[in-house]
């Protein structure tokens, strides 16, 4: 009976145990759910994925990003990578007790890591890379017994390396690169034999690499310590890591010799030791490693020669970069046996002898840099020269031979070089003969430099086929003849240098059509005639050098249109007449030389408007009158020379004039001043009875007053007469009927657009000229006030990037402005219309033009002007895609002290999304209002997203959306047509776009005080463009061969920007890229 009762009890017991176990399982699953819901509560999800999916009505195992184990219904994996999430990790994360995989890579998580992560005892994979975590790395992570991969790169972690991390016996991969770790590197951290990969690059670690570091790493495959502050020598024990494949110790302060044991690492594929201070020979055994693909040791102090068998045993070598050392001897012809070589950089060494023609057998070669050595080429038979041999390298994109005594000619076969050749540099190479006409076959050329050689004859007419050319440097040769129009066919020419030749004739007018030109050097030739007026069209020119020619005539007034010019040198010509008084309101001009001409008349006081002047040379002319005292305000002036003129009166003594010596004033017999200047002391006369002084003053001042009044009258007449401005419309008056006929009765077919204050029509005048006619609602008082404001602004603003007014009609019942018609419409059309597109450079140029116009409105006019309604529809584009700022109907004038004029509009005016917060909330008006709008415009131009896009709402705005992507995911927000991963210059583009977005964020700071001013914005955009052009045109940012593209006059405030760019919390990932980008054939 008892046995029967016991048997009856067994099913009941099992049932109770099952129920208890099920209850425990439910409790544990509930704990996982609670932990995940706590995480969700600490997050911001712009796409609302988690709020809509992580619901208590569904099983936690079905949630997005969640994986559950097969045996137990517990969370084992959590992957929230690339979801644009922001927020913090709560302590409840430690309750996911069965979690083995955790990744939140590429988001914007912030704050410090919770110590509760140490409770995840099953965790094997932890990836928090590319976020914004701060603080120290918790030592408690060393308590994770099963962890294999720890990825914390690209955050803002501080402090020392936690020693406890190396308590993890299972650890295989650790990546804490791109952070701000500091301190020394103790040897105990490398005591785990399981380690495969160690990446501590891009931190601030210092001290020596411990000598015994490699004694306990038998499984090591990759070690990366680049861009730290490590010193001392490389331990020879590195030879113990026989399985290692990649070593990168670049950009430290390492000294000593390269360990010979490196040659015994038979599995080594990549060795980078660039930018250190290593000495001695390169171990010859390195060149016997058959697996090696990349050898990078540029910019060290290595010496010795290359082994004669180099290349025989390197079938996989793709990059050989030994530039910037002290290597000597010859380049072995056996290098051609390394048949997969794509990049060869042996520049800046002391190699001698012939360049081996066998290099022409490297069929995959894309970059060849042999610059700055003592190499020669076969000269007796041009067909055997290195240039002929390179015709076999059909993938070649860049060739650098500069500063080598090649002593050869350019063969006819020069035109047979790779059709993809983009850059050819052979300046200072003792080249002789002619430039062959076959050069026109190199249609992909971007940069061609043959400067400082002995090339003769003429510039080939076939250069007209080089339509992609950005840099042409032929200066310092013996070229003769005229410059023909063939040089004017490139739409992107940035630098044209033909100085130091024997060119003659007149300077072609067509050079004024090269609107992309930033540097023009025609100095030291035999040019005659006058300076072409068309040069005034070069609105973006930075450096203009026409010195040492035989140019005559007067200084053209069009120079005042060179608003961004930094250097102008017209010295040593035969220019005559007076120096125009109205030309020098050039805020960026730092260098001006008019020396050794035949100029007469006074020194214009308007030179004081060139506030950036550092160098001013007016010597050896026939200038008369006083030295203007207003020049004392040129605070940056360091060099001043007016010697050998006929100046008179007192030499100014304040400001920069305190530092100038007697040499500045020699041979001006009527100057007076301080004894140290070696001139007589000035005599002081009483006004009564001083006839001489009075006559002198009358003779000097009255002509100046008359000239000033005449110039002012002419300027006002040309700029804004009541009905006319442009010379080609002078004396033309339009009636209402004229405008009605021009627009077909203001018909819908000619309607270009409608706005708050009126409509804009396209009009064709009786002479065929096409204009735009903006008609205001004359019955609306606000519209009439806007008409008056816009007319006043446009009549006072004269800038190449501001729309021009031709005339206005101010009748009682008809108010209209006749303005320039822009054939390419608005920026808004180009951003949002199908089949219209703009590349990065076009957008950047448009933004630079727009920023220049705003800078002029804020600081270049007689009154401060606030545009007030900056947006893409108000940026118009002419036939050359040069932008014009338009629509000043809600603009406001500020007094010199920055206070608003009472005459400006008092309503809340502007476009939602573009208006600065201080204006929307408090009605505050300042130049920083336009800066904010420009920042929004900058974001919109490069993302293709309006600030009012439906994706923005709540806490998500265009600004916060951009902010979340920086530093690491710029490709997520930019216009997709600007970036494609397979593009050749992908990394250069991402760098440029990241800089642009950072600038935009600086413009849109919530506090107006923290925003830049428009001058700083213009300077920064110019620098961003210069860096971008350098990155797509040169190979090594540290040793750019496109130095001619650099204006060599980076403004002071750019130092602040560069410092900010370099020290921004997440260093730019461009630093991690190899110096040469090349395509693979795989």
C-alpha cells in the first residue's frame, strides 16, 4: 500500500518541479525584457525603430537586434549597430546574464561605460566602436572571463590603459584606437598568449615599447601603435612573433635601427614605420619575404643602398615607400620582378645613376615618385629613355621626376604615356628640346609641371585638348612666341605659371574667361601692350604676377573686382598715369608691388582700405605729394618702400611706420621727418603769413578734393542712377509699356516665380537683351517698404556675387526692379530637380561665392547689411555656374555700432528653418543671423535635405542629424550622388564633406557669440577647398607636390580652424589611410 502511494506521488512531484522551472524561466525572460526596456528608455531613436518594435506584446526574442539562445529562451545577442541611436547605457544592461554578443557600433552613445558590464559573464564579443563614450575605460571589464573581442575604437576615452584587461585569458582582439589614452605602455599588458590583434593607434601613449613585449604573443597577427608618442627602439624580440602579418608603428618618435629579425617574419604582409627617426640600413632580408605586400618607411633617417636582387623574391609587393630618407646607390633593375607593384616612392633620397628602363615592365604601376634624387635618364637615344619605357605602364596615374638631372629630351612617345595619367612633374630636370605636340594625347592630365628646364620653341597648340588641366607650370624655360587662345580651353585651370620665359605679344583677353583661375604668373617675359580689362573677370584670383614685362598704359580700374586677391605684382613694367584711388578696397590683399614703373600723381589714401597689407612697394616711380597718414592704420604692414620718387612732406610716424628705416624713403628730396630716417626735420609754420604753406596746401588738397568728388560722382552714376546702372544700358529708359511688352503682358509663360512681396518675370527687351523683372504689389504697404529696401541695398552693394540691378520703376501704382537674368536658375532647382546635379567642387564654389557676398554685405559696404532670407531659392546661378545672391526684400541696415536702423522691417521676417533662434525668440538682429542661415544653407547644399523635411521633427532637426554623424559616418547624411564607395577619391571626399559639416555646425551654434563671422567662414571654405584639391591631386599630405596650389598666405584665423580640425574630439579618419590611393585589378 505504501509503495502504491509513493508511485502515485511521483507524477505530482514531477508536475510541480516542471511548474517551478517554468516559472523561473518566465522570471528570467522577464529580467531580460526589463533590461532591454531600460536601455530603450535611455535612447533617442530618430527612425522610431525601437519604439515601434520593442513592445511588451511581442516576445523579446522577436525584437529587432535581439537574438535568443537555442536551448534557453534567453537573450544571447544584441546588435544595434548603424541605427543612428544616441543616449546612454544604463546599469540594467548587466542583467542580460546570458549575453554573449553585444554591438552598438556606429551610433552616438555618450557618457561613461557602466561597471555593471562586468556581470556579463558569458560575453565573448563587445563592440562599442565609433560612438561618443567618454571617461576612463572601466577596469572591471577585466572580469569578463570569456571575452574574445574588445572593440572600443573611435570614442573619447581618456586615462591609462587598464592593466586588468590583460587578466582576460581568452582575449584575442583588442582595438582601442582613435581615443585619447595617455601614459606609458607596461609590459604586463601583453602577457596573454591568446592575443591575435592589438590596435592602440591614434592615442597619446608615450614612453618606450617594452623590451619583452613580444615574448608572450605566439599567436599575434597584427599590431598597430601608429600616431602615438612612443620613443626608443623597436625591440628585437619582435622576431618571436613568427605568425605576424601586419606591423604599423608609423608616426611616433622611434629611434635606433630596424631589427634584423624583421627579415625572418615569413608571414609578414604589411610593414609601416613611416615618420619616425630610425637610422641604419634597411635589413636586406626584408626583400626576401615572399608574402610582403606593403613596405612603408618614408620620412626616417635610413641609409645604405637597396640590395641588387631587390624584387626577385617579392611576387606580392604592391607598395614600396622609402621616400624621405638618406638612401643612396642605384635603383636595381631587378625591381621589375616585383610585378604587382602599384606604388613606388623613392623620393627625397640620394639615389644616383640611370633610372632603370625595366620599371616600364611594371604593368600595374600607378604611382612612380623618384623626385629629389640625383638620377639620370638615357639621353643618347630618346627611344630608350625612361619616358619611352613608361609607355608600357597603361595604369600610370602619377609620375614625379622633379629635381633630378635627367639631361634628356621629351620624346615624341611622351604622348603615349597612360591615357589615365593625371599628374606629371618634371621640374628642375635639365630637360631640353621642345614640348612635343603629342602632349595633347594625355587628355586626363590634371597637373603638368615642366618648370625650370631648358625647353624652347613655343607652347604646343595641342594643349587645348587638355581640358581637365588644373595646374600648368612651364615657368623658367626658354619658350618663345605668343600665348594663343589654346590655353583658354580648360574649364578648371587653377594655376597657370608661364613666368621666366621669352614669351611676347599681348596678354590674351581670353584669360579672363578662366574663372576658376587662382594663380596667374606671367612674370619675366616680353609681353607688351596694356593689361587686359578681362582680367577683372577673375573674381577668384589669389595671386596675379605680371611683373618684369613691357606692359604699358594705366592701371585698370577693374582690379577693384579682384575681391579675394592676396598678391598683385605689376612691378618692372612701363605702366603710367596715376594709381586709381578707388581700386584698393581689397580686404585680403597682403602683397602689392607697383615698383619700377612710370606712375605719377599722389599715393592714394584708399590703400589703407587694404587692411591685410604686409608688403607695399611703390619705389622707382614719379609719385608726388604726401605719404598718406591713413596708411598708419595698416597694422600688418611689414615692408614699405617708396624710395626714388618725388614725394614731399612729413613721413608718418605711427603704427607700422615706427619700424621702417631710411631705405624706405631714399631719393625723395622733399620728405622730412625723424633724424633716424636720414631726412631733414620738418619745419613748422604759423598759419598767419605763411603763404608758402597755404599755397602748398591748396595745390595739394584742392586737386585731391576735386578728384575724389569726380570719382564719387562717376561711381554713383555707374552704380545706381535712378533708372540705370550697367554701362550697356546707360541712357536707356523703360516705360511700363516697355516692360509689359518685354514680358508679354506679364503673362504666366514668362513667370519665373512668386514670393511674399510680388512676382518675378523673364523679360526680353527690344534689343534682345534678356532681363528679370521683379514686380512688387504696389497696393500693399509692406511690399512697398520691401521694394524701397531692396532697391537701396542693390544700389549700395557692388560685388561680383550679388545680383545687379539695371534700373527701377517707382511709380505710385507700379513698382519694379529690372535685374540680371540668371540662365541657370536657382540653387534650389539644381538641388531638387530631376536630371540636375552638382558635384562637390561646384557646390563648394557656390558656397564660397555666397559666403564672399555675405562677407561683403557685413564688412565691405558703407553700412552693414543683413540679408535676412538666405536659402537656395535666393542663390541664382549664371551661365558659368557662378552664384549671385538675390532677394533683398527683407534686408536690414545696421548702424556702425551694430544697432538696427529704425527704417528696417519690424515684422518677423524670414523662412522657417533658416532663421536664427535669437531672432525668432527675441527679435535680435546682427550679422550672426546671416551666419546661422548660411550654416543651414551649407548643410542643405551638401545633404540635399531641407531643414523643413518631414524627417525632422521633435528633437530631431537638420542640425542634430548632422551632429550625430560626426565624426565617423558622414556618408549617411550627404547627398548620395556625392559619394560612392567605389569612387577613386572616396576618402578625400569624406574628409572634405566632414570639414564642411563641422564648419556648418560652427555657424549654427545656438549662441551668436560662438558663431564665426563671414570672413572666417570664407577663409575656412577656401582652406577646405585647397585641402580637397590637394588630396585629390597629390599623394602625400605631408609632402604635397601641389604646393603651387597653396597661396602660401594662410590667414591667421585659419590657424584656429586647422587646430580645431586636428584636435577635434574624434581625429579625422583620413590620417589612417595610406598616402597613396590606388586601384586594384582584382
